[in-house]
């Protein structure tokens, strides 16, 4: 990973699809139900569940190693030096200052899914693709990878399951799922 606006923007703006991780997201809502049949409370609960899953993956990223990668200019020694210096200082408990899904989803309603005829299972498949890609990225956050591109795609939500949702439904996933934490 190189220190550049493009590399930073890739992390902050893109979390693509491709089921590369271990997460199997399940909302607990019957898989065959169309999203259009959800109540306001169910739509809000689905939004919160997606946000919580994404935040769990973000929290697994070692923020000091991440910063080492961002500022290393592709050099393993520089990455290690930056990461170690970060660890010597105080690292906040929530360095990415992740949004609370309960607060972020407070105003979510069934009206937001009214134009989407996908089922809960189809929605969950896209979420799982996106979470899998993020998990693969989180696993690659290592100074050993300083000289390589860790493989974030240029466009978010482009896997087969996400594309199958169609634009109207995909907007729901993109709105509900935080695509990346803010820069620490």
C-alpha cells in the first residue's frame, strides 16, 4: 500500500464485494421475505445489525499497523517504525471513532425499502460479500504487505450478489452499511 490520496480514499470509500471472509451475516428475519414486507422496526433492526457487523470487522484492524501501511511509502521497515511509534503513544479505545448503528439507524423505516423487491436472503448475500471483502482487507493489514497492494477494489458493492440486487436495492445496502471507518 502506498501513501497517497488514492490509497487512503480506497480504504475510506471502498468496501467491495467478494466473499473472502468468515462472516456469515444473518439478520434473523425469514430469508424468503421480501424487503418490502418489513415493518419499520424490522427495517431499523436490519440496519443496526448490518452496522454492528461492519463495525466488528473494523475493530479487528490494528490501527497502528494500518497507519504504518498508509505512511510507509511501500517500505516494510518504515511501516514497522511508524506502527511501533504509534504503539508507544496512547491509542484511543475506539481509534476509528465508529458511528453507533443504533443512532445512525434511528430514523430507518420500511419506506426506505419500498422500491426494492429483493428478499432478505438476497440482501444478506450482498452484505456477506461486502463483509467478506472487508475481512480479507483486515487480514492483510500487516507491515509485511507494505510493498504490495492489499487488494481493495476500486468500486464498492460490485460482487455478483450485490449486482443481482439492482440499483434500487443496492442503495439500501450502501446506506445501511458503513463502508469504512473514518481515518484515525
